């Protein structure tokens, strides 16, 4: 898709910009290439910079634009009247970029794209998102395949601001034979491997592990082991704070986002420490 927007704030006859991607499909840790096409207006224009921002729709209720990566593709220059100019670019896709499609199917609510920013006379125009589609890495795909094999059912996905980078969570209904609340899955990719975190939506840690991208992990067995450990602690599985499993005060909920030493079920990382904001909640 081509992003095209006349710079109306500079009046009729101002410069225009199109950003064209060679291919809008990528994976975390990959790259996007393309060109920014400029057409001069009726008069010369002093361009201060042109930048591209990889942005995802997220935050509470999906109402915020969260920037994943930004690169300046052109510094100060003069665009002559009627001049046409093309600027090639390569944008490195961060490893932590949220997945927006699985098996060719768009994940509901996952809107990610490239925004073109053109600055003239200290006025910045930020255009609409040019859609970008992010497929999972093979290591991430293996985890999602296991989720399907175990009969989890997809229920949604969201992205929240993190202290270092936005964090994506996918939510699933548990298998019918598992008396646990909905399950949240977080997969954080890096150059060296993948961190996988699973917890219930009432904030109880189920399991987490780190694996190299090329490491052969039996994910169905690993996730089944986590669920078995949780089932052995029904008090935690249902998120209650007292000894009455059938009633009483609820656990920490999504606001707590705890995936750490929960009664010995899981040790290690706490999702709450990764998120930005006071409550750290996804929804």
C-alpha cells in the first residue's frame, strides 16, 4: 500500500510525499526496504528532515500509538518547485516487534505500520500508517503450533507500553479439560533467542523459559508440564487469596501481571516489571 498525503498545512500547491515499501511483510529482527518519493510544490521548500516511524496501535483499549523504531532517512535539504526526488531506505525491524499475523491470518486488533514524518519550517506532518505485516519467527511459530495442538482457543491480543519496548500479549481460552482461567502468552524475541512467559489472566504465573531460536524444544510437553504444575495448586489456578477455593477474595488480576515465584509454581521473571505505568495492566 502506498501512503500519499498532500501537505495541506502548507497550502495548496505544497510538496507531496509517497512512501512505498518493496514488501510490507517481515518478521521480528528482519528489515523493511523501500523509497520515499517527493514531489515539489509550486515553490521551493526547505525540508528539515524526513523520518519513518514503525508504530503499533496499543495501550489500554488500543487507543495509543506506540513507537517501536524511528529512523531519519533525510536530513535538511531544499526541494525545488516541481522537483521529483526518490530516497531509498532500509529500516531494521526490532526483535521485539509484535506479531500481527499467524498462518497468513491477521490477528484482530493488531494494527502496525510505517508512518512518514515530513518536517518543513518547524511544522511536522505525520501521515497515516502504511500497513506492515509481521509474521512470527520459526521459534515463535513452534510455540503457537503447540498452543493449537493442545486445543487452546485464541481470544485476543494487545500491546502495552514497556519500560524498554512495547510488550505484546496473546490471550487464549484454555483447553476444555483444564479448569483454569484464560491464559496469557508473551513471547519476547531477541537476537540470541526467545523468552516465553505464560500466566493466567488473573495474574498467576504458569511458566516461563528461555530458548535459542534453533533449539529443539518440545513445546507441547513443556506447556503441559506447566499446566500440570498449576493444576496441582488449585488455590493458585483460581486466583484466590484465602483457603476457600470456591469463594473469597480474588487474586491480583491483570493489573498485577505477576509471573514470578507464585507459591513455587513459577520462579523468575515478573511481567509487571517489564511494563510502563502504575498498574502494568494489559486490558
